[in-house]
């Protein structure tokens, strides 16, 4: 019987994390590197991608590989497994964390439903849902050979619950249909993949609640009042869930959605 520290040990394993240069993605990278994993960061932002890899190498003395690419580029995505195995020989963990969450230059995103834009809708589905499908598909052969193959999809409370639009009243914030639809689709893709990739590969999801980003009032107070643990999430809240699902701590867990939301969705 293995002890808990042995089950958590990720030494020798290689983890591919999309969006690894972002807030949530980098927290996951740090967590897995702390337990010994070698880290491959796939991110559209080359500066963040390379800087996060340098941080991991300095702090954890682990090997990394930065892959800066466009997640809507299918050809680039399909090259990832060979790039990873050329450097590390194995691929054990895939974490689909990258997501389109909107920018000031993106038209038809955080606006009322009648003003939402079909081109933006398509882009959100391409990044948030199609990219995880393509990556899981092209990485599945290597993940199956691993003996420890694990896929983790990072979801959202708005992929399992409808939005309470009253939270956004009095602010410039919005809740686009494309984000909810893409994250809801990711939940069903998780269940589908858990069936078709078993027993060699486990596929699970983590649904994280709203993450504190200096959101304005009155949104912040309203959100907290609906959350039993009376706060928004912070990056560290995802670390334990990621290590659990990536490691042998969860070898009998597949097709599940681990909700880390402070109780927001219990209502």
C-alpha cells in the first residue's frame, strides 16, 4: 500500500497545460512542478509563456518547454505531442485551462444578449471547446502509453449553472452566452471522453468559482453574499484539486467534475 506522499509524487511525469501563462494556468503549473512534474506551457502570449517557464525552472529546478501558439490553429495544436515527446519522451498529463474570457477589443462579448456577436461566439467555442477536443484527441496515444494518463478540463460555474444577471446590475460587467455554452459543452465533453478513453486515460474537470480580480461594487458584495464561504476564489484554491486529479491520488476517479466554488452552486 502506497502512502499519500507517494501517491502525490509526479516526478518523471510531463504535464501539458494550455493557458499556463495566465493566472489560473500558472497556479496549476506551480502546483504540479512542486510535486516534481516537468511542465509544458502552451499559451498565446509568448512573453508570459517563457517567463512562467523561467520561474518554474528557478523555483522547482524542473525542466520546462514553452510553446507559444494560437489555440485556434489546428495544425499548430496537432504538432504539440511530437514536440513534447521529442524533448521529454513521454506525455502523462493534459490540462485544458486556456479560455477566451474577453478583452476590451473583443466586440459583442460582455454586452446584453441582443448585442452579442456571432463571430465572437465562434471564437469562444474555438478556444474554449474545440481546442480541448483537438488536443485531447492528438495527445491520447501518448497519454494512453503513460500508464498514468490524466486529462483535466477547467470549467466554470457558468458551465453548470445559469447566470444570475442581477449580480451585474450597476456595473459594466456582463455574462456572454458564448462563455456559458462553451464551458457547458466542456463538461459534456469531459463525460464523453471519460468513457471513450477509459481505461487507459482518466478524464475529469475542475469547476472553479468566480476568481477575485478587483471586481467593482456592487458585483463583489452581491457575489460574496451568495457564496457560503463568503469570498471569491483565489488562484491557490485550484492547486489542490489539480494535484489530486493529475496524480495517483485519483486513480479510481474519472468522468467527474470537482466543483471548487466556495459553495456558490449549492443553491
